[in-house]
C-alpha cells in the first residue's frame, strides 16, 4: 500500500483536538437563545420526568460500544482468515513515513482500528457540534419547560388575557420570572431542537450498521449480520422514542435529530470507505500456494495478489 506521512496523522489529531475544544465551548460556554411561546401553545406544559436513557447510558452507547464492536470485529476477521486460509501469510503493515530515510511499520489490524476509531470520532464530533449549534441558536423550549421553570404566576391565565394585556407571545424571564434558582436547569430546558440523544444514537448505530454491511461476511454468517443490524437500529429507535415519552423533546426535535445522525453517519462511512479503497491492503499470498484463493471475508473486488493481479 502507499505509505502515509506522519504529518497527515498529526494534522488529523490536531483537528480532532480543535473540534473537541469547540464542542466543549458550545456545550458549556455558549448560552441558548432566549425565545418564548405563544399563549395557545400548551406543548411546553408537560410534567418533568427523569430520562429513560440517561446521559451516562448514551455515552456508553456512542463511545465504548462502537469501539469494542470494531475491536471484536477486527479480531474475528483476522482469526477467520487465518483459520480459513492457513497458508495465507498475513504480514501486511501500514508504512508511516517519519522522515525521508525513516519509515515505521504498523500492524495491519492495529492500523485498521486506529483508522476506524479516527473516522468515527471525527463524525461523532461533527454530529455533536452541529446538534449543539441547533440547540443554542434556536433555543426551543422543551415540553417540560414550565415544570422546570416553576413560573411565579400562571402565564396562561394571568398573562394571556388578550383583552387586558394584548399579549399573544410570552418570553420567560421578561414577562414572568422562574422560581427555579438553578439557571443550568432552565438553560437546559431551552435546548429542545434538535434532539441530541436521537442524533447521537442514530449516528452511532447507523455507522455500525454500515460497518457490519462492509466487514462481515453475509454468505458465511447467514442472518447473523442482519440480526445485529436490526438490534442496532432498534436501539437507536428506542432511544429516540424515549425522548418524546419522557417529555424531553417534541416529535419534530426527534425527527430532526434522527435525520441528522443518519446523514452524518452515512457521510462519515462513505469517506472511510474511500480511504480503504485507496490505502487498504491487497492481500498477499505465499508463493507456495497452488493457485490463487479468494478470501470470502472481505470484498473480492478489492483483493489483489502480490503481483497486482485482481482476483475475480
């Protein structure tokens, strides 16, 4: 394969750090836009409920689970090829250029994992940042906003009498005060659009669905890949629906978040696939083999022997 210069790897690491810092700034520094609600809008008067899928559970779903899944897949893929093709020499290495006269070699399996982790992390940070931009820019009130705010008066009864006040649109903090003293809770209840749980869970699960489609051998594993893909989609679907039943988001928030996560997962995996088409190994065969065998676990269209002959 073509060697990869160390500078490219360093650029990617610096970019990931910059994006992570941007995510922290958007999450903890930027204050959401303070919008209001119309007097005939009762959708923000729902009771407060604890999240069915907590933030800690969501973090597990979008970080340890995908990484562990990719690690297990890479281990299984390597073991399968060694078992299925015992004469195959799996000694491919990623070549990383340090200087003109210095090249280090990285084990193929470890290199694949780093590439997959990097691409997934980049797409995840893009998803989180775009989601936060929507939350902080729109400032849409959650369905449980009034329950969190604890208004000093009943805004619907005392402020929405148009014959007396003439108001049809109320802004919390301007037309009435919130008795809740924790501003973090109030600001959090202003970040309804789009749903972060939905965008994050759909990004992680759709990415893994595409990952299974590419790297798992469907002919040899029967319905196993489809079963895991079903579980992944169901997980994302359940997380998204729970945000509506928990009064955390409006249905349109969940829909927007789900679409956003799905699109970003598709774009991320598309560019990851382009990388593999350009850089991935054309598996080498021992000269002792009595003919060229096709490896079932990977796409045969990507295989070439040591002389560069494409396998069919």
